[in-house]
């Protein structure tokens, strides 16, 4: 029944993931058919979403939104989270789309959980579990198939697409595990809002909002607004409510709908051509989410991480 908390939570998470996935495809449409710069969209999506989210939180909480800047350590951590995590995660993702397509960029970003497994294993001198080891192998195989189509002598995607996609995955891993101390004091949505604002301000030095390139008409402006409102604001809020209802583990598992929705939208709407081996690679990387979700709970106490869902 729809009034069941678990059902509502699951539907909210799936809805959010579908919006994130479709956002990448809308970005691909803007880059390929409207000539809009991927750097400009990534930069100003963060800037606009950050401003609007902070206005929303200010309306709800008032001057509390500035409390994070009153503590030097919190302010320093917030800057690191914004500049290393949020900035490169968002910027890398859209540049990867610009150099390849939404499906490939989204799937490459889903390597982040495997990078977290590797980090935890090194950090705590702990061998990966069977499921973690299997997830790492699946991720490596999937990336290899996507990047080379099984031919070690050639790349099927550009080096820039691979670089930006992997960089966004590294940034997402950092974004997920770094702000554990901040999360003890502040809401997730507040960290996301400040992170987007700071990331957007910094990247505006590279792609300022007044430097317009490409075709700007009702269609392209509508798509840009969709990317901001339905790709950055609404899904973050609905996903957080989903996490509240069903918890972070199930939410993260349901968020794996994102690369599926992105792939489906790219193929059906933009007619992106994917080889059979691409689908195998995508399936391998998505399988890592399921493998990591069914493993037994680790002996090491799990640290709180930012449960905001995928960043797309």
C-alpha cells in the first residue's frame, strides 16, 4: 500500500534515481545538439542549485545555515568537502558525458563504492570479504569492457572520457566518506547546498555564467532548468526522505536504478549506440552495488557517511 513507510521510501528513492539518470541524458542532449559547453552546465548547475537550496534551508532554519562557518575546523572540512568532493564529482561527471555519453559517464561514476572498499581495506589493514572481492573484480571487468570492448590494444572511449569519469568516481568516494564529522553536527542537505555553492563559485572562474555558448532557446533553457530543479534540487530532497523511511543500505541499492534509467534514456531518446559488450560492462558495474549490499556487516564499526544518493 502507498501509505506504507517502506513503500513510500522505496518509491521516493527510485524516483530520485530516475531523475538523476535522466538528468545526465538531458545534459548529453544539450552538449551534442545545442552546443552548450559541458563545463558551463556543470559549473552553473552547481551555482544555481546551491543558491536555491540555501534559500530553501534559510526559509526553514534561518541564520542556522551559517553556523558551520563559525567553527574553524568545520569550515576547513566544509571547504575540503566542497573543493575535492562536490566540485570534481559534479564537474567530472558532466565532462565525462561531454566526451562520451550519459550512460558511460554514469556507470563509470558507480565505481565509487568499489574505491571505498579498497580505501577501507588499506585504511584498516583488512582483507576484503568474499563479496567485496567479487565486487572489485566485477568493477574492473566492467570498466575494462566499457573502455576497450575487450581489445587491450585500443580504447573504445576517449582518454578524456575515461579520465573525467574515473575522477568523478574518486571524488564521489571522497564525498561519501569524508564528511563523517560534519554529519554529526549538520544536516546532509546543508552540506550539499554549501558544497554546490562553493563548487559553482570556483568553477565559474573557468566557465562563468555570463559566457554563453551554443543555442539558447525555449528548448535549451527548459532543459537547463530541468537539470537544475529536477536534477539537483528535487531528487536530493526526495532521496533524503527515502533514506529516512527505509535506511541507507536499501536506499543505496535502489539508487542503482540511476545508470539503468540513464542508459535507457540515452538509447531510446538520443539513439546512443551501445555494443552488446557495453551492456555486459554496464551490468558488471551495476552488479557491484548488489554484491556490496548483500555482504555481512563488517566487524569494524561503520562510520556515518553522507547519504545523499548519486550526484548526477
